C-alpha cells in the first residue's frame, strides 16, 4: 500500500448563508499518494473547491469554515494548524494555482517581484538567489522571453502566459503537493492543451503529487490517475480514472458521462439529468442523488448510504449500482 | 435568409493621450444562412464571433459591408427597427443571471416583448405567454415568481421563451450554455433543437465547445482573428478538416480516452493581438504548414473540392489532413438510462 502524502479524514465544511450554517462538505475522506494526480470532479455546488481550499486554510473567512475533520500533511493536522503554521506550508509544502490568474496575481506588482517576494518572505534564499530561482522557474514553465516577463505586470501578459506565471509562482519553492483549482477553465481550448501538458510535465519531472479540481471529464481522462466524483458535498464515487470513466457504478457518474456530447447515438439531442442539485437549505435524508436518480427505490435509498470500497479501490455510495439490477427491474423503476 | 457580404467592424481604441489605434474585430466576412438551418460559429475568445452576432442582431452597425435579411439591405442599427427586424431577429446571451430583470415577474418578462412589438390586445398577449410557458415547461404558478427563484438552467429557458415570444425568424444564441453545469446543458440545447425543428427558426449558435457543436449543428463556421477560415457541414468539418486552425482546435479538446496530443498542438502558441494581424494568411505564424506564399498572399475562403459546401481559407485546402482527426469512440454501459429520463424538469 502506498503511503499517502496528504490525507483528508472525514472533513466537514460549513457555509454561512443568511445567518445560518449549512453543511457544504460532508464527511469527505481522501488520500493523495506520492507522485499521483488525483482529480476531484463535480458540478457547481458539489463542494470540490471548498475541499481543496480547506487544505491550505484558504476558506473565505466569516463565510466558510472547517467544522470537523483532519487534514494530515507532513506530520501536522492542517485542520488544526495556526495561521503561522499554514503560512509555512503554503508555497513550500503545498502550492496552489487558481482558475483566474488575473485575480490571483497582484495587479500592481511585477511578475518577477511576486515570485521573489514569496521566496524571501519564507526565508528560503537571499533576494539575489531568489531572482535566479524565479527566472529558472519561469524558463521551466516555458514562458517566452522570461527576462522581460519578470519586469512586466500581470495585465501585460496574455491569459496563457499569466497562467504559466501562476504555475511558476506555485512551484518555485519546490512544494511536494500542487493543488490546481480549475486551472484551465478561463482559457481557450488551444491554450488549455498547452497548460495541461505543462502541468503534467512539471508533475512528472518534479515527482509532484497533485490534486486537480475540474468539472471537465476530458481533463480528468487526460491528466489524472485517480478521480473522486463529488455531488452535493459528498464523494459519491472514487477510483482509478479508467475504471470510473468506462465502468461507473454510481448513477450520478453515469449521468455526467451520458450528458457529454461525445456519447452520441447519432441523434442531435443531449441527455439530461432531470432536476437540479439540492440547495444547501434543503436537507436530503438518505442518498443525496435520490431526487434525480432514475434508479431510486423508495425505502433503501432513503436511509444513509455509506461509501463502500472494493479490493481494487473502486468506492461508491450506492445500493443500486449500475450493472447490478436486472433489465426488467430497471424498466420498472423507470416507469414507477 | 441572412446574407453577409464583406462585413467589417473596426473599433477605435484609445492608446494613451490623444492617440488611438484601430482594432479590426471582424474583417471582410461573408456568410449566408439558409432558412431553418442550425449554423454554429466556433472560435477562441477575441476571434470576433460575438461582435458578428451583435451586428446580425442589430445591436451595432458594421463599419463596412452589406447585410441582407430576406433581401432587405441593412446598413445601420436604426434601419433595423424601421424595417421591422426587431421582431424577426432575436438574441439569447450567455449569462441568464444578468439578462433577466430581477424586479419583474416571469409573466411580465415574457409579456414585455409582445407588448412592445404590438402582438395584440391584453388577452392575446396573455394567451401567448401561456403558450410560451408550456413550450419551456413552466407551470402557471411559476409565472408569478421572480428570476432569482429559479436556477441558471430555468432562467435560460425563460430567456429563450422571451426571445421566441413574437416568433422570430432568426435566433442568435451567444454561448447560451457556457455558464451552465454539464447535467443541465441538455435542457437548453434540446429546447433550441425543438424550436429549430418545430417552428422552423434559423439558429446562429456561437460557441467554443467543439464536441457540442459537432453534435447539434447542420453547418459550422470556424473564425480566427475576425475572419472565417473554414465553413462546412458539421460532420464533414470534423471528419475532414482542411484548415490547419480547425485541426488545431479539434485536436486541442481533451479526449475521454486520454490520448496524448501531437507536439504540434502544444507548440502552436497563442492568438496574436488583433492590433498586429500578420500579413498574408492570418494564421501563418502558428501554422505548422506555412510556406513563403502564406506571408504574401492571403488565401480567400474557397471551395475545398468540387463540393461547394466545404470552404477553407488555406492555400493547401486541397490536401486532406495527414491522418484522420477522428477519435475512437468511447463507450459506457447503460447510456440509455439517462436518455430515457431526459425530460426537462418543471420548476
């Protein structure tokens, strides 16, 4: 069994909406193994970004907070860590890149200075050495004309170059873990291809362990080794990417795949998952997906369902998984 | 029904004190849409596809060129209203959160265009509102509610109902599902397909999602830096792309089978600034096939073969791709589980 480098245990995150607290992440447990790429996939409101932000203590203050759970990294529990401790982990232990480099980078500071500042502040090197490290990292992320980029402001860079600068900023201190939160969502498809390939190359050459948050199953297939599918604050299915994408067990995962235009049956219409994700203020008892599930069965699906894991590490939270019911039975549920 | 001839749109952009620069967002673009077809325009941000949509919808005027709708020539936005085109051409926008008035009830949002376009008396307007509600599967009670009480997908259905209220002939959809989650995109797409098939509405669909466009369009046009570089029936465009930029776009989409990409795709750089469009072919500085002629002579949009329906703006358009761009199909079990459940939900 590989030793996980980062381990999230039974994480709960509460979100404050209109004065009341709601459970936005409920009991998420994840292991990130050394050198692997783990994707967390889900739609808006699934809790995927809150889970990732929890790791670095970056939840928006006063709005969201970890209510319980443990996050083990480098012998510490980050869920309990002080701000000073988290500050040491950020950058040198765990790096993070965001969807919008334009809002994540400081707009009034030159790109080079932003990278240098972090290194100097963490006391890793002198300003002179830090400049050399910054330049080397910018060259590593294949930024064109790196000397000039160092002196430019973020708004002077194209979208792709900005995301490269963001990646350099996250990697300059050689973190063991990189969290990428929708790193290519704001980019055009040709630039997305370049950034994904760069991330994969950096991950391999630096032996990084990486968590990538995305809503795009194509990106999951391209970069990840394992994937966790989140829905309404819970992990509903997790396992090897190849298994999950070709033999999903949870109806929600199958639904997500079915909605993709790639799964064409020759017609022009797209599949739809009926209904919408339950809002935070609605409390659903039992399976979180039951209101939209074509296999819902009154009774068993109304009780709390545990995430059960098979020997191959394929885990799912469903008592009527895909492929288990007889055709006649599935016909019945559909018309019920 | 729609003819665009050498449409050009330039913007004056301030470049510091007293000086201005000219940005050409759409450059001598020609295109004809047939009545009742589903035409998609694809391209990356900054290629001019939204500017073109705004011109066709009469929200702004072209700097040069001619636009004809059903034979009527339109040169400016004022003429749009004069010639009764406000009713005939309608538009849906990307963000259903900002495109609906938050203080109006759904019933009034749907009635407003009918009243301003002179649909008829109050009775006729209310009858039409009820029809529209049934098209988007909203129960009567939902009409009395406000936009914020609905999800993004439901709001976008309201935006569509409002756009088709007075039976337009041309519906322009500017990235209508880009802001929506995967599981509900289908609600909007299927509704648009119903409108095209059942009402015979011509649809101009603007998107950057190639997999989607491939599945739902009759024809597809690819835009790059203000110009059309390729136009073809959807299946043909994806099976036999003749412009290197079209190939680059197709190969850039992450594949579900996790296939690795060609080094060429990764070396293609980014779209240059629209202030500095290269001479000759505008794609040449990113093109793996570029040769001397591309720098001096701009290739026009011309038939690829004797088939007049497939056009490409490339000197090498007669050459098929070195290898098929097709990807092996991916299969999953029980795909029909959600197809059969694919009814749009009522709010």
